[in-house]
C-alpha cells in the first residue's frame, strides 16, 4: 500500500510540474493556428492568390495546398494538446 502511494504521488507531481510547459505550448500552438487560418482567404486572396507559383492543372497553387496541409497538421496537434491539457487538469 505504501509503495502505491509513492508511485501515485510522483506521477501527480510530474504532471503538476509539466502543466506550465504544456500550457505555454498550447498558447503557442493556438497562436500559430490562428495565424495560419488567417492566411487562408477567398479563392483569389491570401497566399494562393498572390501568384508565388504557377497554377497547377487543378486550379490551386502549390503554396495554397501546402498551407492547407500545415494547417491540418497544426489543428491535429492542437486537438491532441487540448486533450492532454484537459487530462492534466482533471
């Protein structure tokens, strides 16, 4: 019984110690996600409409597709981070 208390206490302490790190990471990911979403605009605006690269046959720019991919990856990281932060706080 005594060993289970010490294990639970050390895990709880590690979780509490990591909470500020995860919270700061969450804020940074949130700001980056907002920035990426704001870079997306209508069809002829934003990075896709600036003409950095010639249009592909699909009608979208390579830059716009890469921006969409990065946004999706960051959104998944944000979702996972939100769940981890929720678990740490509960």
